[in-house]
């Protein structure tokens, strides 16, 4: 068993495991406990009452974080013909057709998001085993298979992210950086909660939300009151 460092133990002691924190209180604590020398990512982790092995109990959707993601998003685009130029002019970091598919198949993954147009998807299919486990496979439900490349590129660069529940029914979503204000992180967390509620699958029965935790990249998990977050009304 790996030995837990004194720093980690000290941080864990500052979180009351018996307490379900109010969202605002938890975010203040989250920022206080971030101790790494880099700008840690804030992570939203929700255990949902679903069984993703069934097709009608899967969660896969997108959310636009109102305060952004806190990093530059490298967008790659797979398309054909005239749309190559359209994607380049729209600000895509990397654009290509079959030659880019071959590079990706060879292990090139220097991008954060992959968008494709429907006409090239039959050729992209062979990348499924490589991109699927990494959450990079283009998908119409996630808005990453589209004919409107300028809109998609702009949205994802501005803070739109795709997420899904893993095989255990847990949703992991980054929702900003520790350098964000608590108010900015709260707005992003609220947007994620609303997106998950909108994406409730038809097969989900009983208690949909089980537990929700937030944490920084190197910090301890803090359980938050999901009902308080759902009831929260943010002023524009």
C-alpha cells in the first residue's frame, strides 16, 4: 500500500468526513486546501444512480462553463474538401482529412478535443478503440460531429466541454482552476449540475443523485449538498 504523505494527511484532517457542506462553504474550503505550486484544476465528481451498462442509463452530454475552463483548449478537426479551409479560418488548431486520421492512428494525440463532420465519420470509425477510452471520439450527442464547424469551434474554445459517466456511474468534470474566485467556481458547478439534470437518462429510476464531491487536483475530496446546489438561484 502506498504511503500517504504528511501533507496529504494534514489536508484530509481539515475536511470533516461526517459533514455534507453547503456549496459556497465547500468552495471556500477547496481554495484554502489547495497547496500545490501550480494552479490546480477544480474537479466535480458525482456518483449517479445509474447502471451505464444499459443503453438507457448512460450519461453523455456537454456543458458550457460560464466562467470558462481556465486553460487554452486545442481543437482538432477532421473534415473533407472546402470545410478544411472553413475550419482553419474558424480558429481550429489542427485540421486535416485522411492524413490526420493516419497520424492519430499512429499515436498522435496532441489535442484536447476532436471535431468531425458527418461525411468523414465512416473513415474516423477505425479510431474508435484508440479515441473511445480517452473520451475523444467525435459524437453527435456531444456536439463534436457537426456541419457547423465555426460555431462548434468557437463554443468549445470558449468553455464548452463534453463529459460522460464512467462504467461505475461516476461523472468527473473539471470546472475551473483554483485561481478562480469562489463565485466563478460556483457558477461553473451550477452549470454542470443543470447539465446533468437535463441529461437524465430515461432508464434512471429511484434516486438519481447519490453523492457529489469537489476537489482540487492534489487536494482531498469535499462532499457537498447537491440539493442545496440544485436549489441555488444565481443572479445574472
